[in-house]
């Protein structure tokens, strides 16, 4: 449990070229500001420069928020020539920004962002995109669920000419998926316009499916590197993968109260 830091909660400065901070793992942690907002805008959850082959999974991030001045950093941010980052099965609740690969012309290369849930409760303050790719070529953004009850219109953005050869697929979002500043991506079976009643408890950021939503269940694209969902449960690819982070298991959903 990591709480109430004065700046970024976990900061990895840039290794001197040509080296990287390599093979780090962050799993099963809680990052939060317990007062519902941070002490200044220069805060963030995980902020990594020149990271290579990192894994960030099964963590929760709460209230990484700026009180004034400017946006806070992302809940999870890899940039400054980071590469091949895997960010999966994280839960992000009411943070100014969710997950970011790259920033402006400072790149991130490759990597996967999958099976994460990102929620904002719409309370006043700064807010921005759920997932942002900025100069992040070769990245895969697949099967995330993003429901932002706030004014910012874009759930996922891909930006700048450096963002090429990107796949954005099977994401369930309440806002838009938007290209900006010359970025290019292949988009497949994403679903915008998610509704609050589709989720188990959208007021508290629990974005498990509440029922078998016809537009969601079995409507996704099968992907070779997509083997499980937000709970680590195997996706039934032979029956058609669901859109979003949660795979609906129908009558099996009640066998374990912790599942959904």
C-alpha cells in the first residue's frame, strides 16, 4: 500500500543511455491519495523513464488528482524511450489521467495495455483521457473498459505521427476513441456509448458486466495474445470473445461471489 506521496508515488528516473531500467514488476499494490486529491499537480502513480520489459498488473489506483494549477500525471505512465511494457488487469478510479505510453515527442515503443478498467466519478477538478498513446508505435490497446462520468470527451486517444502500427481492439468505452495529430491505428470491434446500467456498480467504479449485454458478449475479435480477462479467468475464444475487460460467464457468474 503506497499512499499520500509528495510527488510521484513510484518514480523510476532515466538510466543513462544506452541502458534501461529493465524487467521491473509492480503487482497487487494499492496507490492512493486518501484525502481524495493530491497535495499539488506534480504527482502521479507510476512514472517510469527508459523502462524496458516492465509488467504492471493487478494494482488499484485511487484519486491521483491535482488540486490546482494543471493536470496530475497519469496513474500509470511509461515514456522517455521506454519499451515493451505490459499493463494489465489494473483498476483505476477517479484519477486525472489513466494510462499513458509516451508524452509528446518523448516516445514509448511496443507494449500492451489490456484488461484494465478505468473509471471517473465526474466530481469537479481536472480530468483527461483514460488511455493515451503519444509517439507510441507498435502498441496494442485491447479489451479495456473505460467509463468516465466527466466532461472530457475521449476515452482513448492516439496522438502524433510517431504513433503508427497500433492496434486498438475490443475496448468498451463510454466516450470516444480519437486519433489526433497524425497518428494511425487499426481499430477493430471497439464499442463506444457504454451505459451505466451495463456494469455491476458504476457509481463505485466496479465495471464488471451486470448481465449479458448483447452488444458486448461474443462480439469481440479473437486475438492470439488475449487469453484471460480482468479477473485472470480464461476467455472462451471458441464461443466468441467479449468486448471490454470482463468476460461474461453467464450461469457460471454466480458460482463464486468474488467473480463478478
